[in-house]
């Protein structure tokens, strides 16, 4: 039991290799969804189902659009500097 626990803990000492393809950016969507849900669960003034879902979806898309726009700006800046 102790050896298995140490083996499990040792597996967290090295980062997981995810690759650098554009599909790995899809791993951001569950993270953004969880951040939106937890943030709105803490900050919404009235806990009604429709209000909570609406504000969570708005925050989800706001964060997603901000990340996409930031990535495009950084890509264009890198292209402009290296061209």
C-alpha cells in the first residue's frame, strides 16, 4: 500500500506531455467551463437556475473569446516581428 502511494505521488513530479497541436487547445474548454461555473456560483446575487445558467454561459464565451483574440494578436505580433 505504501509503495503504491509513493508511486502515485512520484508520477506527479514530471509534467504530462500534451503536444503542441491546435487540438490541445480544446483542453481549455473544460477548464473555462469549471472556472465559469465556480465563479458564478460564488458571485451570483440570486440563485435562480435560469439566471445562473445565463450568466455562466456569458462568462464562458467571454473568457473563450478573450483567449482567442489574445492568441490571434500574439500570433500576428510574432509573425510581424519575424517577417
